[in-house]
C-alpha cells in the first residue's frame, strides 16, 4: 500500500491485535507452531487482517502463502506467535503494495 511505512504497519498490527484475539494454545509446542492452532491459526489471523484492510480472501491467502511463515523477517520465525503474526502481516503488506483485491 502506498504510504504504509514501518510505523504505520506497526500501528495497524497493534490496532488489529486486540481484534484478532489471543493465540490459541499454550506452552512451547504451541509457541513453536506445532500445537493446536499453531501455524494455521497464525496464517488465518494474517489473512483475516488483510481481508479487513480491503483485500479479497484469495489475494490475502496468496500473499500470506508467498511470504511464508514468519514473513521476510528471519528472526520472527523464532519469536512469539504474535511476533510471527506481525512479521508475516508486515511482509504481506510489503508484497501487496498498492494492489487491491
């Protein structure tokens, strides 16, 4: 999206985090993405956020699949589930640029 920089993307993630709900599962297995609601749940959260921002379901899913788990931030792949969601969302927003569903 034109005009969406790092600070704006962080604000969007912060504002959406309360609406997306808490990560499902507890313990290290869920945090690593191996428990119920692991990687699929985080993927669904990012897709829902992109749909909420105006992209279609299909475009949002393709963008999330393209950036992969953890997004472009390699450090985020080892972060908490919410950090992984944020990194994936940032990477998907960068990928989508000005494209609308």
